[in-house]
C-alpha cells in the first residue's frame, strides 16, 4: 500500500481495513505507522546481511569487507529513501523513551551486532587496534553513518556511497592532519602520505 499510494496517504485505519484486522489489534503490535515501517525494514536488514555473508567472505581484508558492505548499504538506503525520514523519527522516539525492545525490533541492534562482529574479527586478526572495544567502534561507526544519511536526506545531490566510505575512513584514520614522517595509508584513497621524514 505504501508503494502504491505513498507513505503519507496510507493511514493505520486503512491498513487495518485492508488487512482485515481489528484496529485495536493492529495498534497492539504497532503503536504507530512508523513502528510498522521499522519492523519491515528490520526484516530486510536481517535478510540482507544473510544474503551478503558469502560475498563478504570473499574479501580478504577487513577494510575491503567493510567498504563492500558500505557500498551495499548505501544502495539499500537509496532504494528506501522514501521511508527513511519516518524510520529515523521512530528511532529517535524510541531512543528517547529507552524502549530497548523497540530498538531491537527496529533493526538498529541488528546493524550494530554485525558491525561489532566485523570489528572484533579485525581486532583478533590484528587489522584493528584493540585499545577501543569492538562494541564501541561499531557504535561510533553507526552514528557516523547516521550523520551521513541525515545529511544526504537534506542534500539529495550528495553521493551517499562516498559519504559512507568517508565516515569509515574518518573512524579508521581520524581527522587530524598527518605529522611529517607519518606514512599511514589512507583508507579512503589507498594512497600513502608523501610527506616522509628525511
């Protein structure tokens, strides 16, 4: 119905009628329309992560796996653009009210768990430093990506894939200017800093 008539035009009452379910029953499962959207997107996230598992395994490095996942995620967000504003409003609302069960059902926890597992594996493989717990790294990246999505929604001409990759590079490299002699490899460009100590 959302696809056929548009999200704003479809009311909970109309959904109840079309679904042949009592309005009170519908509201007992989904207290608002945004909750229904969040539940559906969560299912898509779970299915999408499972579908990508084999392809992720073909990437040898953590950086390569993460960049692949972020490109896929950006494409998914682009396909769901019409639903993202109500979805993000819902996430804000349940976060403010500390409804942990609702947060898990919305898909935010699914993403965080997947990112945590990837960071933990990278730490065990010595690709990522262990000074910061994998859970915290995943949380930080998730909010950097959230910032990229909200900016993209405000400025549609933004390249979301590039923004996601920049968010990941920011987490991995930091924003400080490299000091002379620092030849760290840039995650975003793959280029080495030419300023080396003599």
